[in-house]
C-alpha cells in the first residue's frame, strides 16, 4: 500500500514527508496487514516521525490512533494459509501480542478500539460473536465499537479494507 504523508517544514510551509510503500507489514501468502501511520498524542506532527514503527497488530492506547490496511485473499487461499501458518513472512517486524486471535475460534477477536473502516476492494463479511453476519462491498463503511468479531472473505476474489483505529476506554 502506497502512503503519502504531509508535514510542515521549518518555514511553516506544507511539504510531502513520505511517498513510499508502507514499511510496516506482515505478509503470509496473499494475506497482508500493514500499519501505515500511527499517532500517540493527537497532536499534529511534523509528518516526519513515523510512529507506526514497531510491532504489527498493535492496538492504539486510549486517545491514540492507527491507520491500518488488510488484504484478505480468496476464501480457498485463506483456508490453506490458516492450515500452514508456519510459512509467514513478517518483513522483519514482530506480530504484537495485542493481535489477539482466539485459538478456539480463529479470526475472532476483540480490541479496545473504535474502528472506522472502508471496503476498498471486493466484498468482506463481518461476523459478530452471536453468529450474525453482514456482507460489506466496495464503498461500504463500518464502525466497530470494541465488539468481538471476525472478518471472512467468502468469495473467490481478494478483499481489501482500510481502517482508522482509535484507542478507547470501555464505559
């Protein structure tokens, strides 16, 4: 995923600070998840400091944010990848302990975040812990309020989502 980042230089002028491929990602076959930018302080930065460096799959702390993308291969390929997860190419990054896939129900997870997401390519199914499902298509958005869920690509084509995760506290 290409990322273009702006900031402000010493003269107070807007400048491009990054135009590159997102350097923080994990890849397993055609499954890919990457962190393209993170902010820990909710303060406009110079656009140079890349706070997304570090573990992949991290969950932002309350008040912090993270921009993530996920590429889901076809259902058939994803099943094969789940069966042979030892072939992961992690691009020298570590997968965070925050990435809390449940052993007894692969893909089902919960994060302490409010997520604003968009389907960028294909179709993806959002499943909740009661078994209810909704299929989302290109252009659809979702708001995930810290609920237990899983993402399923039940098609023969890839699906891509983009999401802004906001670290939050539970009421």
